[in-house]
């Protein structure tokens, strides 16, 4: 059974789907959740606390989804492809996750002030307001750290730094797909490109041999490569 906090957050998020945050009233959120206004204030302290909790909940939910995606069966490429697919889906379906990962906030959203880098992990508890919410770089870093930890636990790589870079590339590719429509005919998903990239990194990361035998771009006869 959902807790009062969970019901209130769901009600606030539902209100946000049709109203700008400035027009969302605490009394209406409490009524939609079926609890008293005092219960809402006990949980969050006020509208600023509710805003912080909404954004914190979105960040926690995104990171929990990253961990679920990393639990996908398969090798490094499959698991990073699943993580990239989740990132795209989360950005496209949750305006708060999109704002957290891109820094693109607008007047309709409950943007807590300030968003800070270098805050502790895990995120503070639900009643904490203000500092402690991650910037885009911080949230992406946390997602990357979870990817490295999950993949390293399965088979320690010979080059941890290369694995970290590969995980970051997969996440940044995912963000590019989330923000810029993919070319027609590609399905609009990052998974194929992520698999393509991971397959071409050293076997210390991907578990497969790099395409060292891949053909170099052909040069036309009689033409030299520009300096």
C-alpha cells in the first residue's frame, strides 16, 4: 500500500501535467491525494519542500532505472544498450528527469534552488529541502558510476578507466537521442549505436576483440591523403 508521501508526490506530479508549478496549490494536492493539508505539511514542510521532494524523487527514480537496466542479461554492450534505452525513455516521459539531465528548466517546473554539484550520494531524505539536488553533470556521473560498478563486479576489466569512458559515452549518446530526433529508418533508439561503439573498444572493456581488422577507408588510386 502506498505511503502518504508517495500518494502526495503522485498527486503533485499529476497536477504538474496540466498546470505550471506556480499554479499548483498545496490544498489541491492534499485533496487529490485524499489526505489533510496538515499531513502534506508534515511530510514536506511547505511548497518548496514538496518541489525538492518531487525533483529528488525523479532523480532517485532515474538512477533506480539505471540499476535495473544494468541487470539486463548479456554482455557489456547489451547492458549499456539497455541503460541507454532507459535513459531515452526516462527523458521523453518525465519532464523532471529531462530537466535534471539537461539543465533545461522552465517556469512550469518546480525547480528547487539551488541545484548543486558534489552533493553526497545517496540523495538526502524526503524531508530535506534546498541543497543536495544534483546538477546534470552530477546525475550523469552517478549513473556512470553505477554502470562501472555493475560491469566491473561481473568481470573486473584490465582497464577500469576505459570502462568508465565507455559508460559515459553510452550515456551521452543516449542523451543525444533523447534531445535530437534520430534519422528516419533507425527506429529512434540508441541501443544499436551503443552496441556498435562498445563492440569497437578494447576487449578489456567489451569482452570482445576490437575490430582491429576492420577495413580502413578506401583511398582512390592516385590520390594522396591531405596533410
